[in-house]
C-alpha cells in the first residue's frame, strides 16, 4: 500500500471514529436532558435507535456518514476531521477547488457496492474517478507546485 492509500485508510478510520463519537455524544445528551430537565424527546429517539434491526442500523449509520463527509468536505474546502489530522484534502483533477456537485457525486458514489475495493488495483477509487477528484497530501502537493514553478521560471529570466 503506497503512502497516500495508507493516509486515505487513516482518514476513513478517523472519520468512522468521529461518527461513533457523535452517536455516543447524542446518547449522552439525550440522557442528560432526560435526567436533568425531564425532556423525554431525545431519550425516546436514542431508545428507538438502540433497538433498530441490523439493516436500519446500517442505513442510519451510512446516511450519517454520508452527510458528515459531504458537508465537511464542502464547507471546509475538501477536508474532514480525518483529513485535517493526516494533512490531506480533496481537490479536482485540474487542481481547482471541487464544486458542490463534485462533492455530491464523490460521496454518493461511495454507495456503489465494492467502492472500497476499487483501490486494490493501486489507482484511485471509483468515487475519485467518477467525480474527477483526488485526495492529496497538502505539504507534498505544495512542494511539487513550487518545484514546477521554479522549473518553469528557468529560462524566463533575462540575462544581464
């Protein structure tokens, strides 16, 4: 597994942990509002969520994960908490900032069965290819841009 794929796997694990922490925080909030304020609304939702069947559990968790990644990437210009921690971000294949549509296509494509396995060939995943986006390591990307800029400037300076 090359470095960027290892980073991407790290992003996935970190973001999954964030989702689980959000569910735990909701349960804590629901319990707290019930115990202190006597509000049953949130505790009833938490109790309903805790007793759903496996299919509904997967559907709810997947929907929350989709919304988390889609909204985080859109509002933070290509980053989730996992990507902040690993120093990576999403960009378009032409180097520009992806559009709302790009982020939507990118994230809805994750619902395609076996999308995660599309990385096994060593290339980009389907959700990258179909949305014309890539995940880059920010420091490496900036260093490469700087090198390219310096190389292109050679020969453009006037000789005195």
